[in-house]
């Protein structure tokens, strides 16, 4: 029974469909219809218009917009009802087959179709420059500008068909055509900017792009074809450019959120149902001068009317106000219709408060609008609201809470000042494509957002990085509003930043004061002196760090500039077109000369660039047509495109280092015909031949990327030399072993300048300095590979960090200690072995001096790093070598014991010379030594003399002994008892450390300080007698004396330092003096 019912309903449905279809065929024959793309009638996407499409339509027949059965796609003419008008189109295209591209039907390059190129994501027809198909799966897509020298000019039919995941796309401005159904049913597409050169929009180009909220139709488009934006249900407003002559059938039908269509020109030809099924209350807005649009005849200044196009199609038409098209319901300015120049937006229109500025409201005015004042109370700015206005500066009131994409697109905006917090941004940032390279945002000190640093440390400016879909990151400069501006005399200056904002004087010879109204001048601000044609000379004071963008642009009378040594940067266009400037010296310290800084300085003949310079910006010295030669310093890392372009008299560019890492295009383009590049023999790059066979010149061919060919010549002069002072400024010669000459060009060498041999990437292995050199400058040998060097007696001055970051370990001075200027010349070197003559003065020589042959030295104690201690050794000119001893006759010091005896009695004389001292490590690690007798006359036992003599049990020291050095007996584990002579006044650091067998010690009167670690880890030490002369006990001096049970500290002791008796577990009785002032942390451990 059920089967019979199903069959009955099926037959009935087919009969109804057949009846509809016959009627439709008859009506089609008699009814002229607009052409559609076949795909718009293929409802089930099976590639053909057939009975299945008829059944789909029949299932929704007679439904209206809002019904559950109603589908926009089936409402072919988009009149809001699925009826016989739609069936007629089925009849028209019935039986037609279409080739609908799918993922399995992608066109691919073949030998028969060589014009098709597959890039991976795109298939491109190189014959026509057409994107044939997008194959990728990305949500954010950038269409390439071209491939294989072919520019992309078209987006082809169905190119992005059904790319439902696509959310944003960037199309290059070279594209002029978007084909039929190019973005058909790209239902997630939100962000797209149509290229400015677009002229053609195909049928159904953006059909069903439901997420699209805004679209700006370029001025060049003359026709909006059938269904172009049909079903774009999120589109709220649309502006139709004046050149559009036709709007096709159903072009905007089904745009259910569309409220207004603003027409800039006269009525174009309207296709059927162009704006059908739009938002309730939809209206067409026209200008008072517009023709057509059903304007009443006769016309009696009506401001609105109903335009009937047919019995089933009509629209409300509203005449725009003469100045503003205004939506009173939302408080939104839809369009500004007034004149250009300076515009002050009213706070109310017809008594209604203005709260919003709509999409393109002030846009596309041909740069006629010069400035705009936005009233407080406006809360939102729409997409491209000020597109192509000539605004350079604008203030955003605190009431603004949201801004659409590209609000100021293609404006020459220099500054936007926000009086409130950061608004919310929808889509692209509002500052997209602002045509000013020096654009900045100014915000209030209490503003929130705008990329303000966290934590905030009172910064006055910062960079704000924003992510832009399909483009990447965009970085904007944000500055705090400066309320501290002071106007004094000829200057306007910021008290907060020390920036001269504006010069108001009459020019002439100007000396900028170091302070203005008590404010120290630190910066010369943007355009501060720009256009001051009467300015003839300028002296910039010490303390100024930077010259900002355009500070002296177009100062055409300027002939002389004096810059301070504190300067670090010369900003973009700082001296652009200063036509009378003849020479310029850039001070040492400047690291960057930015783009166009001296461009168009026609009379500039000489430029002195400092060694501190790192980068030269693009076009920095372009069109300096009087410049004949330029020296490029060694440290220049980057030279921008066209940096010296058009310097028609430039014949030589001498490079003092390797080829810069970033070597731009056309740097010396259009120079003198005889132009050459001069380099040093050891320079890298510059097209040097490979293999290199000592050629002295060659041709450097850069034609592969910028059509440049340069002649390169070797320069054999290795030194930059200041003959006036006798100073070597820079060494340019080969690496390896360098012998500095006594004279250069007949002038005696007396000085080695700052970084003269420095920063050579460790390629200089040794340097011989001639006698006669008196001074060595800062970082003179920085980053060389020197391991040892001799300083002649003539050197009397050494500046800071002379050998910084070198592997230097040995240095010999042939004279007295030079004066050390600024800071330690051995900074950033490590611990050195420094050899000096016995007669030398300085070098930390001990006072009193006990014939030491070595000692520790910290040249700059105030800035000591706490790690590196240099060791100074006396150079022994007369060494005696016997069977048992190496002996320094000039100092009377035993340098080394070579014997093998267990019991040693040191003679009082060796070869007739009295023994006065025992040198560093002289007996160290003599493992068989058991007893030692030191003769009368010896006054000092130096560093580590008996260190680690583990079998040493007996030591006899003379009454003449005054000093026991650092680590003298450390590690003598066999030593049980020792008698220290009464004349000893100094016992060094670690002197008896680790003497684990030592049981008792009596320290003689006269010793005032027991140094750190002196008896540390003497684990058997049970008896200690401290002298009454003692004042202080150092850190960890008796730490680890496990056998110590009681200690009496003499009355004179005022300080016991950290851990002095720590780790003495059996120490029970401690007698402290009344005068004790300081007990360090854990001085007695846990006692």
C-alpha cells in the first residue's frame, strides 16, 4: 500500500513539473531574457542544466524570502519569490552542459599548451597574464604580480570558484579584469581590495560571498555585470562610481543587509532586479545634479520619491543634502558632497547628533580635501572614510571607539593624534597604504593600547607592530603627545625631549644654543629649519645626538654646517636640496646617514665620512653633481640603492674595507665616464677574480641584476695617515705579521689612532711597534689575533681597551708604565703575563719592595671585573744556571730549584751573589723534598715557592725574613710544625692552606692582618697563638680547622670577616675582644 502511495506522489510531481516546464518553454519563446552564466542555473552543480535542477526548483516553488524552503541561489532573478520567472530561465538553458573546474579537473601545463604555468598554488596563462585556477588551500591568499616576466592582468573565469575557506585576498594593482564567477560562493571571504586599475567585473564575480562586509569599486569600472555581488548578505553600503554605465541583472540582489546604494554620477542602465531582496528600507541616494533615477517631471525640488521600474520592481530614491548625505536613524554621514579645502564636520545635522562617518564618506574626492576636523561624539570611522584626501594631519577625538579598514588609504598623512584610547580595528588596519614615509601616531600620556610597552618605563616613543592579513606585519611609530612645548625667541622646543620643533628666526649665520630657556638641546626636529632660504650657516651645539627627517630640507642658501661629536644619526632628507653647501664633515660617532639625506646638494664637492659609519641610505648623496671623489669607511655594512646616483663628476670611490654586505642597485649609476672603484689588496668582494692571480685591476660586472659594470683598481697605500700629528688612523694592508714603519711619506710615526688596527676579524697575528711611537689609542688592536707584543720605551700614553677581545697573553714593556687614559688598556683581554725591566717604575710594584720578581696587578681597581688579575714579572737580564739552581743575579732571587735532594740547605751565595729571595714556584711540587733551610739574608718567600711539597716536614727560616707570599706552603700536607721568625710582618693569601698535618702555629707580633684562606683546611691545627698587633682576620682564614677547640682573639682585633672560623665543629671556647666592631656572616659557622 505504501509503495502505491509513493508511486502516486511521484507521478503527480512529475506531471506538475512537466506542466510547469511546458508553460515555461512557451513563455521563454515569447520573453526576451538577460544572459546569465550557465553555472547560475545549475542548482545541484552536476555540470548540466537538467531535470534534477527542475526538481530542485519545484521543491521551492512559490516560496518567498524568509520561508524555510526559500533559497537565494534558486531565486534566479532575485525578486524575492521563486515563481514562473525563474522556471523560464530553466527552460532557456535546459540541456546545456558546462565545464565546471574542480580539484580533479584542473588545467595543467602540457606540451600542447606551453603557455600554462603551474606555480603550485596557481595555474597561470602566460600568454594572457590570466590566473586560470587557484589550487591552494590557504585562508589568506596573495595573488602574484607576475611569473616568468609575465605580469598578471586578469583573474580568470571560475579561478577561485567555491574556495569556501578563503577569508582574505590581495590582488595586485596590475589586474584589470575579474572574470565570470571568479569568486563564486567564496562564502568566508571577508577582506578584499579591488585593484585600482580594474576595469571589468564579470557576471557572478562575487556571487554568494556572504561574509563580505565592504567593497570599494574602483573608478575605472564601467559595468557591474549580472549577479556580480548577488547574495553578498553582509554588505551594508555600496558606492557606485560615476563612470559605471550599466548595472546588470540581479547585480546586488539578495544582499539582505544592504541599506544604501550611493550613486556619484547619473543613472546607469539598470538590469532587472538589480537591487531586489535587499534590506527593508533600502534606498538609492543620488546627488542633486544627478539625471535619471525616476526623477519627477516636472521637478519641484523633491528630496525623495519612489522610482518604479516595472510592476514588480521599485526603489526609494533620496536626494543627498547639498553637503552631506546623512542617515538620521543611525547618525551616520554617508557621503560628503561639498567643496574641497578645509572641512569642519558639524556635531549635528538637522538636529541629529553625528555619531559615525560611513564607508568612503569623504573618499575619492581627488585629493581636494586638505584638512578635516572631526567633532567629539563621533564613535566610528568607516572603511576608506578619507580615501584619497590630501590630509597631512588629523586629530581623532576620544569618543572614537572603532575604525574600519584603510580609513586613510592613499592619503599623504604625516601624523594622526588620538585624544583617547586605542579604538577597535576591524579588518585591515585603518592606516593601510598611507603615502608618507615618515608617518607617525601621537597619543596622550594616559592613553591605553597603541602597542604601549609592557612594562612601561616612561618611554616617549616606541614601535607598534600590527599584523595585516595577506601582507604580514606593519610597524608604526608611536609618540607621546608633548605638552611641554616652549616658545622662546627664535625657537620652539620640547622641554621633555629637548627637540627643536621649529626655527622662527630670519636666517643668516645661526649658532644654535646648547640650552634654550634652560632646556638642553638634544635633537633637531622634523622640518625644524626646512625651507629657511635665508639660512647661510648653521652651528649645531655639543650634546645634539640626531638630526631628524627633513630638518634642513630646501635651505638653498646654506653654505656651511658644523656638527658636534655627539652626533649619531642624520635623518632622511635632512639636508636635501641644500644647493649651496660645498663641503661637509660628518663627525665620528655618526653610524647612519639615512635616505636622501644630502640628495640634490649640487655644489657639494667634498664629503668626509667617519669610521663609525655603518649604513648609507638610498639616494643619500644622489645628484651631488660637483662631487669628484668619495672615501667609504671600513665599517660600512650597507649602501642603499642609488646612493650616489647622478653624481656626474664622481671619478673614484675608495673603499677602506670589504664590499658592504648590503650593496644596493645602481649605487654609482650615471657617474663620470672614467669612474672607478678603488680597493685594498686584502679586500673581499667587489667582483675579485677567482682564482686571484695578483691582478691590480679588473672589471666587476653587475649586469645580471642592475645593468652596472665597474672598473675596480687596487690601492697599494696601506695606511690612512695624519701627517700633521704623525698618527696612523687606519691600517688597510695584508693580514698576518705587521711591522709598522718608522716613517710614512717621510713623516715620523708617533701615534697609533683609535681602532687603527682593530676590527680585523682576528686576521692580524703580530705587530711590531717602532721606537718613537708615544701614544696608542682606544681599541687600537681590537679583535686582532695578537698573543704577545712589545711596547717600546717611547710609549707614554695608552688609552682604554687597546687590546680588547684579543687572545693576548704576554706583553713586554721596555720602559716605565705609560699613563692610562680613560680606562684600563687591558679591558676585555683576560689575565696577562706582563714583563717589565727591573728599573721600571709603576706596574703595581710592591711598596715596600722585597726584591719580588713577580706580583699581582689590577691596573684599574675601581672598575675591576672581579676576575682578571695580571701577573707582573721582572725581566732578569743576568741569569746564572748551576746544577741545582736557576738564579737571577741582578735581584739575588732563586728562580728555580733543579736538584733532587731530600734535605736542602740553600747557600747564602750563588756564584758569589747573595741570595735575597726565593722566586715564584721555585720549589713547587718537589715531591721528594723533606727539609729546607733558608739562609740569613733572604727577606721574602714569594708566590707558591713550596706549594704541594707534600713530604716537606721541616722548614728553617731566617730572622731576616719579612714576608711569606701567597700560597707559599699551601698543600704541604707533611708539615707538622713551623716556626715563623719574629721579623715577619706579612703572610699572604692561602699561605698555609691545606697543611693538614700542621698541629700548632704561633704568629709573630708585627703581623696586623691574617689574609683570606691563610690556614684554611688545616684539619690537625689544634693550637693557635695570635699576636697582639693583629687588627683583622680575613674570610675563611681558619675555616675547616677541625681540631681547633678554643681561640682567643687579641684585644686589637676590630674585624672578623665572613666564615673566618666556619666548619670548626669542635670549637667550644671563643674569647672576643671588647673593641670588636664587625663580625661577618657565618664567621664562626654554626657555633
